[in-house]
């Protein structure tokens, strides 16, 4: 079982991975886009995410990779 450490944005990071997981609304807020576009990016696999039941989760690392890829850095 993961040990969860919650931060003020209701994201949590695991002690084992040290990465932040966020939901699509949090992703939308972070990127400054709409919630529907965040779901579309996940559905089209442009941002790597996964589902736990019916909820999407995306790692901070996946978001950073998407930003780097989009900005061609």
C-alpha cells in the first residue's frame, strides 16, 4: 500500500515514487486549459495518464514531458 502525503492542492505524492498525481481538473488548472481539453489530451494519449476505477490520474512527470514535447525544448 502506498503512503500518501497530501499537499494543499489535494494532490498526493507517494514515498515510493516521489511523484505528484493529479486529476484532470487539477491538470486543467495547472496548464491553464479547460477541463474538457484536459480529458481529451488524456483520452488521445497526448498526456500519459491512467485510470483508477472511473477516475483519471496523471503524474507530474507526464505533464512535464508533455510540456517539453510541445515546446520543442
